[in-house]
């Protein structure tokens, strides 16, 4: 059988979601490389910087819970546009912040809106694409992480070095405006889920979502899935500069090298996830990630080339487990519950990530000469969380496998959503 072929509109949807994800990821990831500039400029400690990162996560988590009951009551396109507009506003406020309190408030606003966008995007993917090709779709969408490193982070660092740390946020606002226009004029309504009878009371809908046993299993796994990135990334640039001996001028090369590798790895890992199986791919990525994290977090002064190689392997492992886990999670909820499940799941991830970032800020300490103490301890904590997720994802894998088998391999609900042709049906 030939590989499924996506229709032109489906390709547009994938590209649009990837572009949207690029702006979201860049807004979060830019905090890490800017940390080395932002902390001395605002005269804040690692604990305060960890709180800035956590503020986004906590507000995003709160917004997801508040929006969950309403997430399946509206056309997903309209929901996406509303929250994306708020995200752009919050990012603009970050770009003009001149004090620690202002920046903290701006990150809260950004999180309130940005935290819901990811769950809406995941619901759109689950609505429009069957499980058999979701690995491929996730692989392309997750190239946003690579693109943010290849294009966004180096450009952001260049702008911040050329002007100041505000410039990258204003750059994100400009790019996001283009994305918003594309969504408004090109994306078709996504409302197939509104045709399925379900409870209309948003609070009852939320309660039914958070009280289902199989959904709770997914939420529990997500709590630990979020730990690694939120613990390591906020202090990644400070660790590279203070412990590995990488200069601020060399730092963009680290992000560029790993970004290019991740850009290639994303689609490949997506295809491999569909071919080998999502859980097997997740286990492989997690095992490799554990080994690299323990190596990386205990490095001392290291040549630039070796730092790039280690980061490439680490991000490849992270990409594999991210694509596989998101593909599996997308198969957990039924169509009428997808928006609510994704919103709560995203909130759980944000809350867990916020706690993780705060704990990381307490574990690591930056000395006056810039050295990050106790980073090795942080590595062991992250490795332990990654090992635990391998166990937690197994029952999720079994649940989704049984669900797909009972439905003949197709997603729940009439069609696959919104009248968009399925890739399998378009196969040559």
C-alpha cells in the first residue's frame, strides 16, 4: 500500500498549525537564551527568573481549566482566533516591559491566552486526521520546535545582542500577525463536533471530562511528560555560558545546529512513529533521552562542536518522545470531549511545568562568576521523571490500541471532522 497522500487543503492546515506552533514555541523558548541577558539587566536572581517562566505556565494552566468546559461548544476556528489575538497582545506587552513586575504581569497575560491555543490545535488535528497518520502530522507540526531554533532563536539572539532583550518579543508579534491573518481568511470552520449530541452545560461537561478514569490516566502521564523541558530549558543558556564555556557569540550556533537536526528529525520521527508504533517510539526516545540528560548535565568546559553534537542527540530524543506521546494522547478522548480533554491536559502540563520550573530555580544556583551549581542534581531529577513516563504511557498505549481496534482504526465521530477528506482516502 502506498503512503497516504494529503490533500492540498490538509497540507495547508498542517503548515498553518506548524507556523502557529512556531510562534508559540518561540515565545516560550526565547526565555532560555535571553536569560543570560535578562537576569543581569533586570537585576534578578535565578529564583525570580524561574518565577517568570512559571508565571506563564501557571496562568496558561488556569486558562485551560477555565476554557475546558466551553472548548467543545464553539467552532474551533473562532476559538483559535480569539485566544491567538490575546497571545499576540501579551507578547507585545513583554516587548515593552521595562521592569521585573511588568515582565511578570506580561508573561501572565501571554499565558492566559497562549496556554489554550495548543489544546485547540491538538483538537483540530484529532478532528481532521485519523490515528494512522497522526504521527506524520505531529512530526510536521513539531518542526516548529526546530524552526524556532534554526530561524527564531538565532535571529532573536542577534536582535537582542544588536539592540536589547525586548526586540525578539516584538519580532514574534510581527510574525504572529501574519499567522492570524492566514487563520482568519484561509482556515475553514471546524464544527463537526457540534453536530454530536452532548451536554450543553459547560460545568457538567468539564466535570464529566475530569472524572473519567481513562482521561485521568492521560492527565497523570502528562504531569511527568512536562517536567523535563520546563526544568532544563529555562537555564539552558546560562548553563552553556557559565558551565560549558560557550560564549554568547557562540550560543546561536548551538541552537542553529540542533535546530537543523531537529528540522530533519521531526518528519522522520513522525513517519517512524506511525510505522513502528507510537509507544515503541516513545520508549526509544525516552531511553536515549535519559542517557543524554545524565551526560549533558554533568559536563564541564566543553568544545563547541561536542556541545552541538550532544544537543542534537538530546533534541532528537525529545522530538521522538514528544511526537509519539502527543499522537497517543490524541487518541484518548472521544470527539465530543476532545476540546475539553485537550484543554485540561494542556493545563495539567502547564501547571506541572510551572512547578518543575520553580523547583529547578530552587535546585540550581548561579554563582557570581556565572557558574550554575547543582545542575547535575537537576539532571537526575529529569532522568527519573522520563523513566517514570515510560511506565505511565503503557496503559495509555493499550487503551488507545483497543479503542482504535473497536472502531476499525478510525477516529470516533462521523467522518473525521469538518468534511475534510481523509488522507487514507486520498492515497494513490
